[in-house]
C-alpha cells in the first residue's frame, strides 16, 4: 500500500505537465525499491518543467574550450586589473556541486574532473527568462557556462556567466555536503558517486594511473618489451593459487582464468625475447580481505642473463623512482609510519636469518621437523599430515616475521619445498635463488632466478601433482607444453611479479585494497535496501 501511495502522490505532482508520463517508469522503479521520496519527486517535477519550457535534458551541443584546471593554473595569481585586461571569454563545463542564491544573483561551484571553480550567475547578465530557467537546475546537474573572469569582494577567482545551459540532468541528489558518502559499502558499490563527492578518491586513481605509467616508462627505458599473454588458459600456472573455471562452448573444453602470466612470458624467453613485461589482470578464487581481491593487477617482467640479485637492484631503483615521481619524495607516509624507499636503505636478509633474528626462533628448532611443527601449532596454525619442513618454516615466517617487516625488506633464499618454479641455489639445493619484497608487513613482490632445467622442472611439477592429489587446491598443475619449451632451451634469467594494487595502496596511504580498485568485487545488492549493506570480509587466502 505504501508503494501505491508514493506512486499516486508522484503522479499527482506531475499531473499538470504533458511530459509527466515520461518519468512514470522511473518513479515506479524507485517506488518498488522503496527509494521514492520528496526530493526525487521534486527532481522529476523540475525535469518536467524544463521540458515544458522546451529545454532538452540531455543535449549534445555544448562544446567546452577550457578545463577549469587550466584557468586556475594560468590566472590564479592575477589581480582584478590584470583579469580585466585578459578580455577573454571561456567555455567551461562541469557538475554543479553547490548553490547559494541571493534572489537576483546566484553563486555556484562547478566541478570539472578534480578541479572546482566558482561561477557568478546574475539575472541582469542572463536575462529574466534565461535566469528563471537556470533556477530550475539542481545540484548534481552538469552545466555548460560561457563567461569571463573577475574577482569577488573576498578575492576569489570567479567566472561571470554570460550564458548557462543544461548539459546533463541529474535525477538523483548528491550526498549532503558536510556528511558526504560515509558508508564504505556504498562508496565501493557506487564508485561513480564516490568520485564526485570524495576528492581523495579521485586523487588515488589519478596517482594509480601515474604509477602504472611510471612502471611502463621505466621498463621501456631499460629495453623491456611489453607483451600480452592469454587470460583464459587450458592449464593455470605461474602461482600457487586456486583458479576460476570457465567453459568454451565452441571447443567444448574447460578453461581457467589466469592466475599469473609467468609460464607464457618465459615461453617468450625461449623464443628469443630477452626482456619482456606484462601489466596484467589475474584472477584467484580465494578469500577477500583488505589485502586481497579475487581480480587484481600485477606487473610481471623477465630478464634473460640476469639473476635474482640483479632484480633486487633494479626493483629498488624502479620503485624509489616511482615514489619520487608520484609523491615527490622517497619517504612516504603509510598508516602512521614513514616508509623510507630511498635506494640503499632497503634491508636484505635471508629467509632463515629472518626467522631467527626477527621471529626469535632458534635454528635448532626451525630446522628440526618435530620442533618446528610444535612451534607452528603453538602459534595457532594447523600442521597438515605430509607437509614438508619448508612449508612449516613458511608458516613460522608468516606468523612471526612478515607482520614486523614495515620498512622495505628483501627476504631471499626460500626453501625449495615452497618454490616450485625457482632455480636451486648452487651451494645449497635445499634453498632457491628467490626473494620476496615486503613493505608495511605485507608482500609486495616475488622474484627469483628462473629454473630452466627441464628435468628438474618436470620433477617439481610431479611433486606438485602429488600435493594436489593429496588435497592441496593451490598446488601447480603439470604443464607438459611448458616443460617442452624448456627442452628447447631457455636462457638463464630472472623474473618478478609486483602487485600493482598493493603498490598503489602504499603510495596513496590506503588501508584497504578496495580503496585502490575502481570497482572491487562485492556481494549482490539486496532488493530491500538498494545495496547499503555492510558485509563482513571473508578470511583472506594466500598473498
């Protein structure tokens, strides 16, 4: 009955307009979701009034000639006299985000991208009829304005409107100015509104673009070739992760969404490309947390005739350069800590040394299977039957070491048990020439000297197949074609994957990965509330 009452009231308020019927489907849909209210009814009434006055709601005739940012950059320092001498008329367009009316004059703010500017609209400048039409515009509408510059009595640079036209009608109100969009679920789900009303959000994604561009420019300058590899793969490989499955109808075959591009990029090393990289979307069917999203972006690059130590040097230089270009400094704030990315200040420590020196575990304990298992259990983790010592040590590292790695740390020489694609160390085959980069207590990159011995690689794949048969969903599949590629000969090389989302989190001081992904994965909206639910984040899967 309530929905019918709302709809009847809406129909009554629009009854005098010949255009009322156009908005009935919108009103009905809003009422069905229990979203129809006086504010939306008023917006529909104003839209009808504009149509009654022969005003288009969505014209495509206005052409801007200047961005607000360009005006602010060029004229912010000029005084009133100098502005008068400019004598230039500007055409700008943007979303009206505020309005202060004083009868015959109105001050509005237009938001153009990330820049905002005050516009002065006067009845005497527009004319009586045009001013009355302007008064029907709402906050949130996109307007086109033609005018010149002056300064108000308070000294604010302002555009004096000579003409104002509606470019796009907004049928929904923006969130109230002083409260904004506070509900996190709504912010992520309605990112389009979040970008309008939360300046920090826009800044994060502008910086994200700068970071990705910076990574490309850096690697291009070092002679790397950007390539593309398949996102749907018959065999998922290159990481220990549970894949998403799909099906190709024409070929009647199961496919997997990419968990990593690694094995395809290394096939290119076999083919003769000595430096390759890909900025790629990966998909892992794992948990969601502040650090994990099932769909995420990675940079992976491979360098022939290099080893993992060469990659440490390159990574330190590359990421410090990105920080300097994006943030203006190599010391960046993150959640109360100042993270020093200055080259030369990054700690390099072996995996086992870190367990001893940072985790506080005696080598005699972590190198003995039973003692190591007892410490793992005491720390609250399960010990699975048949787990190798290297996996138990990795659990110790995750619990006792990783959270303490706030400043940049390269942790190297991981156990072979947990590194199925890494080259064994020449002096100690129980460890590999691999490192992981940790900053602010989380993994940011994973790299190693590549395993190019096809016999060794086959054996490690076979070990992974046994682990998968024993119940490990994240163990590697056997990839016969990749082994065949190695049999043709892959040059010695080093490769690395860097989590771009986590890098953006670091350089924008963002606590959650959802802050740096434009459209993070969310549960479906519930019909009762239009999606304003606050859902708990499931436990995270592996990094």
